């Protein structure tokens, strides 16, 4: 009998089942999309719906956030770069939300929340003429090699939380810029 520790694990092909038992046909690296050269951004697209699920007819918004940390003495310069970017991105036809924040307790850490109407709008954002220069300038001012992007999927559509104004400990920990 082979012990679990000595068993070798074979790599799984993209067409094999995921942990939920669904079969995803992702093709050759079908989850990775690269932005145009010079932008320095790699996008991980959400998996395609299960093949037996009905095709979605409505536009699916792209929701994500970016995080990055300014180098010592560079936080104000990063904020100025972001102010210019916010003004440009909010004028893009497919942009719904583009809000930049600095953490209150660590004002050298930045958080940018973004919502685009659909994947086409997000891809248009990646090719905007001001995106490449922003990312190149930002790379020299932050600790990381580039901003860390996290894509989100909505889980509880239609559920609204009641505001918790006045309750200690429920104050936001970020403040908006611009």
C-alpha cells in the first residue's frame, strides 16, 4: 500500500473536473488574457459557465480592485498620479465606478475599486492611451512590481445591508480621494 506522502500527483489537464465535479473546457490557457504591450497588466478572466448551463444573454459587469503600496516618501506622488487617472477613467463610456482610496491607518497603502459594464468595456479601459504611462510611472513609485488586481464575482444579488451608522467599530477604514 502506498502512503499518501509518497504518492506522486499527476498534473491535471484543463479539461478535467474541478473540485465541484464540473467539467470546464478552458482551452489552451483560456483563463489568461494579456493587456496590450507596455501596459504591464495581466488579466485573469473568470471561468466560462458550465457547458450545460443556459447561455447568459445579459451583460456581465467586470468588478475588481487593485492594491499597491507606495515606497517611502512617494505616497503623495502616487496620489497625484491616481487623481489624474480617476478623472480620465470616469469619462470612459463603459466605466461605472472608479474610486481610489488610501488606508487611514497606513496612508502609503492604496486601494482602487473598479466596475465596468462588461468585458469589452474593461478591455477598452486597458487599451486607453493614458493607462500605459500611468502604469510605467506607478511601477517606479510602489513597492510591488505592479498593482495587484483581484477580480470579484457577485454572490448575493439583491441583498442589501442596513446601514450601521453610529455603531462603534463600523466606521470605514479607508478614505476616498478626489
